[in-house]
């Protein structure tokens, strides 16, 4: 979602609206993902270096709290919902914070709804 917002990708208006005024949290891997998107913009999409640099500056100005993630939990979630470990890391952070997950990825969004609803029901029952 952040990549869509800072690189003006499809869905950027929706992404900006969802993120505006919110406290932003992500796993530490976010910086690597943004750097990887930047590299793809330069090499595959042939976006100019200045455009990419401007997007990275905008990204760098965002107040995002980064979190470590337990590898075993990440693996369990990834396996259960057939996600990448990277996507599962975002679910781990959302669960820990008791927060919703903002994503434009439909598969991750479905997994988030199922997983976070189930986890909250388990905690409420305890």
C-alpha cells in the first residue's frame, strides 16, 4: 500500500486516503520492500532516477514504527493462509498491535480478515 502511495501506482488515491492521519506500523522488512520496488521502477519500468529519488524522499518522511517479527509465528501464518513469509510478517504486526491491516492486495486482505478476526475471537474467549 505504501508503494502505491509514494510511487503513484494504481490505487494511490485509495492508499493515501486509508493511510492519512493514521499511526503507521510495519515489520522491519518494509524498507527492503520499498528499496526493491524502487529498483524495479528503475530497471523494469524505466522510471527516471529523479522520480524514484523523489518517491524515496517522500517515503523517508513518513513516520512509520518498525517492528520485529517472530519467525515461527510468521511461518505458521504463511503456511496456514498460503502467503509469503513477507506478507505474513504484516499480519504478525497487526495481530500484536490489535490493529487492522491496510493492504491493496486482495489475497492478503482476505487472509487478514480471517486471521485477525479468528485471533481476536480466541483472545476474547480467554
